[in-house]
């Protein structure tokens, strides 16, 4: 993808993650480290699920970058893996007690909020203020 954007890996490495991106990644790592498989799966699910939904619905202009992005979603692979992931989350929620379900719910909601912030961050080209 970098060649389509005409950028080099070194440039990406130099810029590093934005504040929102870093916070989102830290949330996922914390969910996985302090919870069980259910919490980790619930924290991770909003990312592929939202990308799958957006990829299915977006009609983008004919452009090499957008075409490559949308094709990945129209191929069906993400739809199948997202459905399997949702089933996994549902299974852990059914098998877990109230405390596990609440922890999974909080992890999922926080990640969902970060997904929104992630798209906003990209649109606004968020960077570190200092």
C-alpha cells in the first residue's frame, strides 16, 4: 500500500502513532493482559467489524488507493472472519458470568468509541501537540 501512497516505510516509522492511535492500542493490550480471551476478543472486535461494515457500504471514487482498500472488503474474507469473531465473543459472553460479560461489554464499548476517534483522528490528521 505504501507504494500507492508514494511514501516509504522510514517516513511512517519517523511519524509514529498519533495520540488516539496509541491510546487505542494501549486499551487493547490492557484488555488482553488484564482480562481473559473473551475480554481480548471483545476489545478487538470493533475494528474488523466496523471496517467490514464501511467496506460494504462505501462507494468510493475510482482511485488506486481506494480500489485496493475496498477490494479487500468486497472479497468476503473480512465478512467471514468478522462473523466467526462475533460468534467467538458471543460464546465467551454466554459461558462467562455477569462480571465477565460486563468486562467484555466495557472493552467492546471502549474500542467502539476508539474506532470513532480513530476515523476522526485520520480525517483531522491528528498529531502530538508537543
